[in-house]
C-alpha cells in the first residue's frame, strides 16, 4: 500500500489524468479540494486521500469538483466524505483569500493575473474554481462589489461623479450608459430615492387580501400584499420614497392583468412574458432567477436554492435575498420553505404564504 503524504501545502490542480492518478495512488492530501475521482464499478466518488482500497485505473474518472461528479450520477463516499470540509481545503482557502483581496480593492479593477499571484493558483484554475465556489467569475464579483459601493455612496449623498470615482467605474459616462441595467433608472434618480421616476399602480382584491401591482415604463417594479389599501400603499412608498406615484385601476393593462391572473389562478397562468424592473445585487438577481424556475406546485428549501446557484454554504444569504424581494408571487419567494417543509418567515405574512402554497398545490 502506498504511503499517505501528510503535509498540507497548497498545490496546483493536476495538469493531467496521469498526475491525478498518482495523487490517488499516494493518497496525497495536498490534492484534496483540487479534484475528486469517481469509480464506475461502485458509482461513488472520493477525495484523492480516501483510505479506501485503490480501484482499478480503468474504472476511474476525474472531476474538478463534487458537483461535476454528482451531475454525472456518482454519489459521495461515506468513508472520506468529500464534501465534509470543502471550506477548509487549500483550494477553498485560496478562493477565500481571493475574495478578501477583491473586497479590499473594491474601488479598482483587479487584473486576473494579479489575483492569481496572490492566491498561488494558476489563472485558469483560479477562474474555474472561483466561479464554482462563489457562483460567478472574479470579474462579475468585482462588478457586483463596485455596484454595491456605488449605490452606497449615492445613498450617502455623494454626487454621481464622486460615487463613480469612489467605486472605480472610471467615468460617469460609462455609468450612465449602463444605468438601466445597473439601477433601473438614472444614477441621479437613484440618488434621490427614485425622484423623477413615474410609477403607476393598481390595487385589487384577491383571496389572499389586497394586491398592489406597480409598474414603470420598463416593467413590473413591485407587487405588495396586505390587508388594506393603505397598508400596501405604505409599503410601496417606503420602497420608492421620492418617485411620482399614480394610482390607475383600469383593468386592461396587460402586465397588471397577467400578474393578477397569476395571483388568482396560479396553476393556469404563465409569467414568461411579464417584464420586470428590479434592482438588486448580482447575488440577489441569481437567487430571484432561481426562485422563478421553481415549478408551480413545488417548493424548495433555502439549502436547495443555495445549491442550485452553486453556493451550498449561502443559505442565510438566500434567506436575506428572499426577504428583500419586492415583487410578491411573480418572484415566488413563498415557494422557499424550511428544510423540514414548514413555512418559514414571509415578508407578507406566513398565513398568506401557506395559502399561496396550498392554492398552487391544487
């Protein structure tokens, strides 16, 4: 039996299957977290240092991570538990260091080569591992951080030019070019809490109470649920304190009609054609997209959602993203439940959540 190598120095991912197989033969712990190997005869995958009997090389395949192995039909080894300490692996620690470096330098664009030199990983391995662990590329992560900093500076009262400089965007013209995608409005309007934005809203009765549907020229920006008109209007004004709000209860508007149809008859309606005007971080947008992909009549746990976006350790962040959702039912955060299937907290009331789930279940 080969002697297990016990040191834990960070090492680059294997450059070939031959190098990976040698790591498996030697039970080299340095490669734990760099890849996993799977055995066709047992349909089990293991970490390189697994103490189990070595399989035949002909039955072994290599995967970059646990998710890749599981997507191919393999299950985790109960002996070495390859997912047990992913967060403590050298590879995960390198990604943690990369995130910390990007957070510390949020005000400027960090080249990938510079980031790689700080982590000890190759550029290609860093790019691949960062996206797998964090759920987005280093560039997308930097963009999200800069956008978050930009928004916080605007809210703090900075001028658009000052906030642009502090967030490292380079020029105000570039920010204005991307303002629709970034903010849903111009930076100046965002700074003024929606000032200059015209929002039209409708309030109707539904089995779950009063439903407010608000739209801008770009799409649906809010769906509020409550027990009275005043309650849902207060919620809308709290989200858009300086926008121009106009009530219009005309029933013929396409977007509003589609949303109300979804509330009243969830199993017979579709939201595919409804445009949304939402503002959120890159992480929130990914969570909200995952929520929209949950089929009607089904539910998911916070852990399920976290895993579906490639961040299994982000269950609390998923819960926060659900809590900050402004568009009830359309972005169906009511379909996220506790791990035991119980109704967790819901911005618009747990009883409404239960009623929505019961109605969708048919």
